């Protein structure tokens, strides 16, 4: 007895034939959808390639025009007629000689080196023109920029001469003619930009917000060509162009076969009454095969995953563990950081997010020239991990933090080198509301090293958003000045220059911008307000304009520096006193956190104002973690990071801190200088940085702490060693970002300060005689 008979009902051959035309139609519709998707993606990729070529050609044309005109001025200044006129101090003859034969020149002027007439009414003269003249006097090279000269936007040049500085104004077309003539395909967008200003735009203006992602710098001119194309929609099931076309062809072939079977072109085998095939083979019929086997989507999708979904070849990408620091990731572009490393970091962050079931993340960047490339790699990695990315483009780090709250992602990455030199860049990372630091940063490297990286079957989405207006509105709705204050804002050519003047004007300040053009080469001074020499230009400008106060921001806008009308630098620990007194008025008993580098007078100040003081480790990530743990309303660091939980979100934000500072000062009857001068002060040093040649600052500090004994001092070892006496204190700690020792000293008088410095110096020299100590 055959016990293996198949008792399942079978579809008669006639019924199968009648079903095949419908199946063929469905297959053809699906093939058409996939073919259209493949063609559209192919067309989008071609548009992207064409726009990139147009961008590069435009950048080359603009750089050529720039060099031609700056070279023209340099050549004319070196000519015999101009030299002779300069020697005679004959300004009219200099102007005439410079103009002669120079096509298109609109204006030639000679200004004295003090620029007194320009500064007398700088607003009418033009801040951008004034900044160009200052730049022209800084060195031997010709300075050139797009400036607003009266009602005219022009391409202007400036260069130093014995009498001061010569200024030449040219039509904007002298710079942009090549840009305007570059062939570009329809549907794209090109913009020639200087800082936040679009000098020229071509194509679809609706794409302007996302154009920075593909920006290309124009040599060292300070200009860049921004580029954008419409977002390319992923294909069905996430299939790329080639897999979609291949799948469409297979489905079309199957549809054709189904129609042949339906019309009798291919005979189906006949089935006996007991299920036995009457043909010579046991192969299934085409109709049965079509009904049993699904369309070959999974195979195409698998091919696509192999083609573009995998991470970069880990063996071919060298990842330096040294870039994974205590607070963030930071390295040197071209040496320890590149696009491939950025993609692996994006995959690692995306893998952490996947483990925590987080889908969406914000990405922003500062103004460094390497930013667009690193953002591209980072976003690629995040999307390969299946995360949905919201690219907010050029934005200060605190704006990226804000966007994570505002857009309800809870996660963000700011691509920034902060206050480091131009060839540095890095990543400040927030996942699920927590800033990654310490072991969490190390875990990212270990995931990459061990290849524990999640690659999703379908890449995440990508969209562009500009949240600057929302950020400004959020602050302006809460902070408004009781009376206007005249404020000089020095952004150091960092990314804060794009938004700080707008923000402070929105809350009621009268703003004078200084170095607010975003330029990743930082041509005027390093964007680090914790170094007093970087504040010299700000001090001079505050005095020149008789401003109430001067504010300085670092390269990514999360730190604040302050100078008074008299030129005094107000260290951040004293600013924290002012902020603490204000917060404690509304929140009696609140916890105020400060780092180990802050003044010893903070503890008593907070106690007298009814608060609870806590000293903690240095580092923005560590401070934020302690705030979350303790529920503190306010925190601050000597480096200029301030963290407001009251009325804000608890992250470090130099721009918001500036707004709160102006709010406090405008609400007082005294002048800002008088308010700041009344804060307790002592004799102190700024941060002293001692290079450690062999790169072992932590080992030196560990030896310094071991067995340390300072008579009469209270010792704290939460971060390095801090010794507090009744008349002052000293600190030595190892930097977590660079191979240096950081020291700071404060005392009630100079004699006490020198005594404390001598004690620290003597112990350091005994432990590490190879160090060069000049404090």
C-alpha cells in the first residue's frame, strides 16, 4: 500500500493557463515599476556627476579670476610709475597709475593706516569694506573679498602701501564671469558663497539649504562653490539602479514565458488521476514553478547589499585608536581622519543606536574645509547602519544639540575640530540624549576594530533641514534685553559667525561683527577665546567703537569669552559667579557644578547666594553626565563652556550663554564693566600648558599625585591634583585631548601666588626634569 500519496488538491492545467495572463500582467507592472526606478536613479546619478563637474569647473574659473585680479594689483604696485608716485607721497598720481589700462576698475582709494575716518562711522563706511582694509594691512599679499561698498556689492582688493592701504573696487562680474559661464544641467543648483552670503546663484533656489553638503572650496580665497541636486528616492525595497534594472529584466522575461504558456507556445505536463506526471520527466511545469517560486526580489536585494551595503574594507582602512579621546573623537585630516574613517565611525555610531532601538539622528558641521567630505562619509556610514539622518548643514555645535531636541531625535553628531588648528577635525556625539565619553567613545573604536558593525538590509533616509531660525526664535522668545547694549562679536571666522549676530540682534543688542565671515582657514586669529592673545583684536575693536562689551566664540560656538570696555578679560569662572547668582534667585538651594580649574572663590560665592557648590572633573562630556546624574541647574568650566539646565536644555552653548549674560547686564543699572568688576577676584594665571614631548602627561600626573604633600593644603585628586590653601590654590592635570599638562594658579596676592607656583614647579622638576616650564 502506498502511504505517501499526495492528497493535496491540484490545480487543473486549464485553470493554470487561465491564471497565467493575470500573473503576466502583474509581473509586467512590477517590472515597469522597477525599470522606471532604475532609470530614474540612473538619471539622478548622472545629474549628480554632471553637477559635480560643473561645481569643479566653476571653482576653477573663480580661482583663476581671483588670481588674475590680485596679481594685477600686485604687479601694478611693483611697477615703476606707482613706486615713483608712492615715493613722492602723491596719492593722486598713485590712483591714476593704478587705474590706467585696468579694464573695469570702478574705484581706487588710499586710506591712512589708522583708518580713522572709516572707524568714525563704520556702519556707513561698511563693515565688510573695513574688514578688507584691515586684512590688506596684515601682510605682503593682496587681500581680496566680495564687499558691500555703499549700495554696491563688488569684488574689491586691498594691499598695504607706505601711506597706509590701497583699495580697489571692481565689478562683481570680474570675479563671477567664469562662474556664470559654466555649463550646468537643468534641475541642479550652484552658488558662489563667501561665508553665509551667496554671491551668485544658479539653478533651482529651492535646493539652497542643502547645498553646503557638496560645497567645494575655491583654493585659499575664502570662497566656495556650493552645489545641490534633488534628493534621489531609493528604489522599491531599497534597490539601487543596477539591481532594479536587472530585477525588471528578469520579471519581464518571466512575464513573457507566462504568456507563452498561456497561449500554448509551451506545453504544460499532464497529471494523472493519482498525481503522477504523464510526461517523461519529473520537472514541475512552468505554471507550477511560477506559482511555487516568488519573483527573484530577494536575490536582487542580496546583490545590492553586496554591492553597496557593506562597510568599507576594514583591512584597507587604518583607524588610529588615538583619535578616540575622553570627550569626543578628534584627529588630523589626511593623517588620522579621512572619508573612509568617518564612514566607519558612522557605522559604529549607527550600530550603537540600533542596539538602543534609536532610528533618527541629526548631523551638523562647523566651517572647516574638511567638513563636507567627513560629513559625507559619516552620513554614508549612519545610513548603511539603517539610521535616518537629518543633515542641518553648516551649524554651531550647540545648534546641532538643539536640533536633537527640536526634531525629537535625541541623537546628534557635530563634525567639528572645535578650537583646534585648521587641519584638525572630529566628532562630538550624542546618542539617546547622552553625550558619549570615556568608555562609550572607546567602545566605538572596539566595534570598528572587531568588525562588530551592523549593516542594514535597507539604508536609512536622508533629509536636509535648516533649524537656525528655530534656534534663534526659541531663545528670543525667552530672552529680551531691558535696554540695548552695544556689543562687538568676534567669531574668529568660526561657524558661530553665521548666527551669533542674528541671535543677539534678535534679543535687542546692537551688534558690531568682527571676523564673522565663516572661513575654515581662520585667517585672522585662532578661534580659541581661552587664550588671551586671541582676544587682542576684540579688545581694540571694543575700544574703537566704545562698545559696552566684547564677546568671543570658539570655532564651533560652544564656548564664550568676554572682554570689558576697558580691555579686561573676564575669565569664565568669574562669569559663572554672575550666572550662578542669577539662577539661584529663582532656584534657591540649586546645585552649581564647576570644574577643577575654576577659582577657589566660587564655593563661598555659591554658598552665600543660597546654592550648593560642587567641584568636578574637567570636560564637557563629564560635566553634562554629572548634571544628568545630580540634577544641577547650572555648570561651567574654566575653558568657557557653560551649561544651563534652567530655561534651557543642559548642554554647553556659548551663544545661549552670551544671550543670558547680556540679559543680566541689561537688567542692571550699573554699566556692564561695573557689574563685572564687582565680582570677587584674585591674582591668577590663565591656563598654563606645558608640552610633554614623550606624550605621557597622565603618567607624570600619576607620579605627581602619588605621595604628594603640600603643608597646610587641602588636596583633591578627582582630576589631577589640586591643592587649596587659605590664601590660594594650584592645580596640575593631564589634558585629555592633547599631550600637555594643564596648570593654573590663584591667590589673594602676588607673593602667595609665587609661593604656590614655586611649590608646584619644584615637584614637577624633580619628577620630570625634561619638561620646559616657564611659569
